[in-house]
C-alpha cells in the first residue's frame, strides 16, 4: 500500500507537468556532500520562479535512493508538508525553510546523520503553472572513527625489526646487571683468597729462609742434646 502510494505521487507530478515544462529548470547547489556521522547538513535545490509564485503552487517530492531501496525524505503538497509520507528513517530529523521556497530555493536540514543516510537524493519540484523538473545530489556519511587522524603505520618488516632491537636491548640490560652482580659478589671473595694465599706464601718463604740460615754446628748441637 505504501509503495503504491509513492508511485502514484510520482506519476501525479509527471502528469501535472504543463507543456512549458521544458523552460522550468531545477539545479542543485552541490552535486556531492561529505559529512561525518551525527553531524548536521543542509541539502539545497534551486529552481526558477516568478514574482507572483505562491507557496500553494509549489509541490516537492524528495527521496533517497540506495542499492535496492528508496526512502522518502520530504514531501510537500501544494505548500503543505506531508509528514505521514516521510520514511521512519528520517522522522523528526528533517526541517525546511518555508520563507525561501517561493524565492526558488528548497533547503532541507538533515540532523544527526547516520551512515545509512548515504546515497543519491532526488527532488522532483512542481510549480504551477511553470512546470516540473528534478535533480539529484550525492551524500556520503562516514563513520566517526574512520575520520579520526591516524599516525603513520609501520610495515610488518619494520615492526619485526623494532621488536628485534627491543629484545636485544632488554637482553643486554639484563646481561649487564648480571655481570655487575657477579662482580660485586665474587671480586671481594677473590681478593680475600688472594690475600690469604699471599700471606701463606710469605710465611712459607720465611720458614724456608730460617731453616736455610741455621749453621751445621747448631744442627750437630741439637743432635747431641737429643742423644743425652
């Protein structure tokens, strides 16, 4: 039922087009828009009007076309908005400027953009008795995280080399700490043992020197004493 109603409205705009429709021109202010998710944007169409153009003589029908589906963005019938025709996707998120419409400007303010708002927006504009025409523009809504600035990424090879040098640095630091610990523990013991060995060697040298300096007479005297 809903789809049939939309088709009927489109056909109605076409059949109501007068024979002078070739002189009625509709344009877009921008052919493409780029925005971030949750931002607001203004889509604008322009068309030629006369000074005596009234709001009741203007009807518009704007839709979003994406792959495999379409959604009604805004519907104005003889100067009166028809919110019941609007797709739930845009409910409460579309505002329009009534004051500039009779000047030949259709401005639609879409708030709180979503990524599924991306696609082609087509507006059919009918002005009696001037004619009707349509134009389209493209809107691309990007997710917020995709627009955040990112630093330069390293290649896998560079990352592997970075990990290698980090490992080497950590290993070297651990080795230095191990050597210092061994040095603090072993060197005092080594010095103490060396000092004791030197003292023992000096004592042995003194004993040998004393034994060497004893005369033969003293040795014989000791032997005689021992025999008594």
